[in-house]
C-alpha cells in the first residue's frame, strides 16, 4: 500500500470543495474513495476538514510538543526532561487502548516526537544518566510503530545513532541495553529501504555477527539480532530507492551476500548449534526435575534463528556452510524427528525448520547430506504424524522434490520405504487443495523421470488415474504440471 500524508488528504478535500463545489462531507467521501482506488492506505488519516490542525490538538501531539520545548529550554534538568519523556510515553501507551491509535501515533510523529526523543537521549548521555536514556529509548520504540515516525527516524540519522549505542552497550556487559537498541533497530527498518541500507553502511551486520557468536549472549538479544537480519533482508518499501543505495547494496540477494561476508550467516549457525545444545541440556534437566532454563524460550530462540538463516541463505556458497563448516543438517533433522515421534510439541519450531530446509535443499551439497542423514525416513515418519497438516505435507513434498531431482536412487529408496502409499492417501484426502496437488505432481515428475522402477510402481498403483483427477479438478493451476507428471511416469497419452 502507498503511504498518504494528512496534508495530501487535506489538499484533496480542499480542491474538491473549492474546485467542484462539493459539501465537506461529500468532498471527504470522494477523497477517501479516490485515494483508496489509487492504492493508498488511509491509516492514521483524520477524515475531516482541516485534519492537519486537528492532529496537533491530539494528546500525543501535545505531549510531543511539550517534550520538544523542554529539551530546547536552557534551564532543563534531568528530572524535568524525564517528566516530559514520561508524559509522551504515557500518551503513547494510552493510545494503544483506543480505536484511533494510528492517528495518535501519527500526531506525535508529526510534532517531532522522534527528534525530541533523540534530543532527550543526547541530553541523557551528556549527563551520564542511563535511566533517562533507557526511558527515552523505550518511548522511541513505542513511537516507531508509526510509519511517519520511521521516516523521521531515518532522516535524523537513527541508524548511525543506534549502531553507536550498540558499540557502547556491548553484550553481555549491558545485555538489556543492547537488546533494547536492537529491537528499536529492527522496528525502524519496517518499510524503510534507506534505513536498511543506512544500518549496513554503519556496520550493523558486523555488530550482529559479534553478538550471535558470543557464548553468553542472552535469548532476548539473539531474538532481536534475528529480527534485524529479517528486517534488512525483507523487501517491503514500495517507494523508489535512491540510485546510490541501489548501486551500493542492491536487493535482498546482494544484501545477504554482504552480510555473509560480515560473518552474519556463520554467526547464526554457531548460535543455532550452541542453543540446540543448551536446549538438550535444559530438557534433560527438566526431566530430572532440576531444570533452571526455560525450555520454551530456548525453542523460541531456535525458531527465530532458523527464520533468519532462511532469509540469508540465498546462494550455494552460504548453503554449503550448513554442511561443510557446521554439520547442521543432522541437527535440523533430529528436531523434526523428535516432533514426528510425538515426543515434543513445537509447531513453530517445526515449521521454521521445514521452511529453512525448503530454502537450502536445492543445493547439491545439502541434498547429499539430507539423504545421508536419513531425510527420507524422517519425512515418512512426519507424513504419518502430520497427515492432518497440509502445510507440513506440502513442505515435505517440496524438499523431497529437490532431493530426488536427478537422483533416481533416492526416488527408489522412497518407493521401497512405502512413501508413495502416503502420496496416494494425500491425493485421495486433499484433492480439493490445488497448491498441495501441484506439489504432488512436481514430486511425481522428479521421482519418476529417471527411474524405470518408480515408473513401473506408479503405473501398478494406478497413479495415472489419480493424476488425471488432479488435472481435471484444477485445470488452471495443475493442468500443465499434471501432464508433465504423466509424461515422466511413462504414460504415452499424457495430455
């Protein structure tokens, strides 16, 4: 969705009243319709005549203005600035309980809430008052839930400020401070391409790598690091990016390569291995009644690390590191096996591992390691355990499609293990699911195309009849891939 300012909306309303002679209510209604048709979001927009002036009267705007005046006042003190910061924080917190939260956040942002909070931070640092600094940063975090505030954050060199703070508040010496600044950094990246590039220019990836590899880095800091990785590698800003930034960093792929060079991918892998060992020790201690570590928290960290690894694993060189440098494929599969056997219920972690394996299983080095680590057997176990979960089934079929590609031995091993019995069951049960059926056809193609044994087995199982049922029911989404599956199964009349 494109962003709209209050001033743009007010100008459109005024034009319709002055140029077309519409009544205020008609002009507002017409402006809303026109901007919505053009793909703008009207979140936070006051749909009244003179909305910009009304924004200034909202309590968050008044509080932001008071803070602005206080931070500029000559006789200000730590206590007086703290009172003003808390006033803005209270107004922002109060906004969360109302229906016009987006308007209230926009109002304070338009009244220089971000800039004033930065002034409060500067004053706190000059006075060496950490309490005021933390309060100001916590308030800034709340303010950044407004897209307008994130614009102001970037314009005020927010990325440079945050990286400087991270270099000062090093984990683990100041774990809570580092985690807070990382959370602010991650939040400020949303729909802010200039901000993402700003963080990279200021060296945030190097800082993230050091935190990720730190042996004593706490869960909250690791989770915040993962949020930053995801933030940088998510393309979500619909506005044109300045050519200089495009040339320097490019899109997700180029950013991932750059971050990998800075050690982020390796840091994520090291951290995953370490936290998995910690989870194992914690689970054992819990079973023995001596557990002091929150097992669910550890699983949450592993989930976040897996998501970040999926975002950064965008070329073969990075994917190979999972096998050649860190031997993580067996670890991923052990997690899936544990959940498949019903020993642990950890849906979020399971889904994040599956998504990661989908991302990296196209790499030949990873494929080979998956097969050697009994991925086929574990997939079949998961088919049995998760037969009610179409997302898991589709993810597993995607991974199997990758690892059977140009590998008839693996396809035949799957057949010998009874895997196609599950495929037949899924077709019968989920024939109405076009995405899943399309993945079934793609898997059948790669499994059968180079193996006479698999072709024969599929024909004997009357797979042709089932594929034609898919083709008939999903003409738009599955017709071509179903025909290709029939052809690669050795069916002469495959159209």
